[in-house]
């Protein structure tokens, strides 16, 4: 008989060190602002570790863009950060224009239209952040105040591009048509409405004792940690670092505009809340300046039929115009070989595109620097020591959009 069969079997004694346990938070959508899963190690109600599991919304956007004409890429870019489509489109078209060498040829009117579109989409994005962030903490009314303001901005988006969320209005070489009749008057109405609405939002939350209790000293992020994690945007400026791509590396004529870069030094969720509110006011300040610049008519795109389609009314009168239009529609345009990195200041921070051309009519490589991805990884350092309920506050204060996190 073998020794194994003669040895009596005794049950193993299982011992546990401490009282910690592992808990999966997500990937359900509510309170995580997207399909995010967080693997938590907790002791009671306190977080010991928090590891983000991402990839549930992977769409292969960058690889898909490599199979599209250069002139079609912005349609995918807009869907990456679906709350700020114009910011993504602007970053992409600026990169392509830099490869084409036409940046200096861009008409002033096209630049100002792009700036206005970018700042309006920033305000609209912050409205979604504030409305959903407030709901996470039980402030239901704020959501309706925010989305009413956002609806006004989406009306303007629809007026220019024909769609409310993905207008595809910004194009390589300019914008797809001049501003429609009555657009400036709608902007004036929005400018008149905004001060009262932002006052309402501040009145509902800024001095609210419940909101302050849930956000002050929650999710602290030091300036040193923010830099090490690669955090940008309001999350970085809430920790006292005044880095803004619009100031550091101006694009699309931002050097012509007067605006401030709001910062706070507290580094907590409440500081990030205040920074975004201040940003909304600064964005409207830029929109007011753009409005005055747009009162002067002018071309809205470069005069180059090999890159930007000629007006449709011209096609019926000119065989040459028809040929150029057919060539752009059927095979796009070719971009000289090279590579470029272009960045813009999106609502969540520094959004960048690294584009590589091999001289063909499609990108050879497209790579994105998504601010949400870099900001979200800071949660791993922020969460330990906080309560599980505070995780919802910290996620909301970072304002991640998972279309650009997962891509």
C-alpha cells in the first residue's frame, strides 16, 4: 500500500490576515460616469487599494481612422470624446493642416469660428459634468439647470453642422460653410442668459453645506502627484498648477484672446469643482470676444480646391471645379510624408494627436493622447484612505469620458 493511502487526511486550517476584502465596483454605468470597473480592497468602509479596469468601451477608433481618408478622420475623432466633439475635431484638423503646411494660410474668420465652437463645447461638456456630478451627490435640480443650458449650445451646434452631438462642422482647411443667418443673434441670447444661469448653479452648490461636506478634503491630489500621474486640465489646475495649452502653445488664434486660467491650491474635489465653474465663465468671455470678431465677414476656408471642396454653386458652372470636387470625394487628398504632434486644451485637459503620413491619402498611424486616461489613473493614488462613498465623488471630480479612455 502506498504511503499516500495510509496517511490520514486532515482539513487545512484557513487563516486570514486582517479584515480586508476585495470588492468589484462596476462596470455598471451609474455613478462611474462610464463603463468603468474598479477592483477595491477595503477594510470596513475605507479603501485600501483601488485598481481601475478599463477597456469595456473599446472601439478601435485610432485604427479605424487609419482606414479613412484624411478628410474623413474628424468624424471618428468627434466620437472619441462624445461630450466635446468640436475639441477633438479641432485637434485632428490642426494636426493634418500642419502636415499639409497650410496652417499660416487659414483665414481669420475660420480661426474665430473654430475658437467659438471649441469654447461652446467646453461649456456644454462642463454642464454634463456638473449635472451628473450633482446627481451623484443627491442634488437633482442642478442636473436640469445644466442641461437646459447645454440644450441651447446643442441648438447652435445643430444650426452649423446639422447635428446636435457630432456636427462634423470643423474640416481640414476651414469649416463646412459659413455661419447661418441668425446665428450671431442666438449667441447674443446665450451670452445674455449665461450670467444668471451660472449664478443659479453657484447658489445651489457652492455654499451648500452638504455639497461642501462631501467634496472638501476629499480626493486630495498634490501638485507633485498630479505631475507624476500626467494629470492635465481642471484636475491639474485644481492642485495649483496653471498649465493650459491655449496659453502655453497657442493655436487657432488663441493668442488674440484675453482670458484667465483659473486655479486653486486645495487640490481636493471641491477645488476642481470651483475651477470648472470659473472655466465656464472664462469660456463665455472668449465667446463674447469671438462674437465681435465674427461680425466682420470673410472667407471661412482656404482657397485651395485640391484640399477643401469648392462651393456647390461653382460646380455647376466650372468643369475644373467639378473635377476637383470629384477627386476629393472619391480619393481625398495626399499628405506629404512626415509626422506631427498637435495638442489642444480640451474640457478634460491636454488632448493630443500624433499623426504619421507616408505620403498617401490615408494616415499611416494615428495615436491619441487622451486626457481622461491619464487623469483617471490618478484615482489609484487618491482613493486609499477615503470611504467607498467618496469614490463616487472622486471619479466625478476627474470628469472622465470613457470613449477616449478605452478608444
